[in-house]
């Protein structure tokens, strides 16, 4: 403030400047009074603070919701990607198993064919050997029967099995 008793103060050099200084002093005094009134108005300050806190809480709520939505989308995308990876791996594993099973089936089929051809060759060779023996080593009454058994082995096997059963039963259960 200005010292009114001092002649060397900030005195006005004219009425216009004096009016301007008075106006400036009134303005500063008004601002000071407003500041003091604001400091004294506890209820108003509390309401203003509450409004500020409400605004901050609202902004934070919006930010948290946005962050949560973004996290949800991220998790959903990652879960979808993981699901696709698992699906692709399962398909790949299924194809691998299917390929291995097909190869194993082909291998078994080839071995079975080879075993069948081998068995057929041996059976044919045995048949030729039996036919040759029947032709050269058998007496005449047995020769046509053995030749027929070589040409048609099933009926001969059935008849042979029946004869074996009759012999076993006769031996096992003799008449008293």
C-alpha cells in the first residue's frame, strides 16, 4: 500500500493519473476481497472440490471401462488365436495318424499277399509232389483216391477228420 504521509510516494502527476491509480487500487482491492471471500466460503470450496473429484472419477471410470474393453478384446483375440493353433495342430496330428495307419495297412496288406503267394506256391508244390508220388509210388487201388484228394483237398480233409474222430472214439471208448 501507499504511504499517505510520505511526500515522495507514488504521487499522481495529474487528475487523470490519480483516477487511474484509484481504479487500479479498487480493482486490486476487489480481487483481494474475492480471494478472502473464497477462502472464507468453506461450503463453496467443498462443493467445488466435490465437483472436481466427481469429474475425475467419471473420467477415470471412462478410462477404466475403455481399458477393460481393450483387455477383453486382447484376451478374446489371443484365445481365438490359441483355439486356431490347437485346431490346426489337431488336424495335423489327425492327418499324421491317418497317414501312418494307411502306410501300416498297406504294409500289412503287402505282407499278407506275399504270405498268401508263398503258401499257395508251397501248396501247389506239395500237390505236385503228392501227385507225382501217387502216380509212381502208390499201388493201383489207392492211386485214383489220392489223385482225387490232391485235386479236391476239402472233401478229403473232411473225410480224413471224420476217420480220425472215429479212430479216437473207438480207441478211447472200447466196447466191453
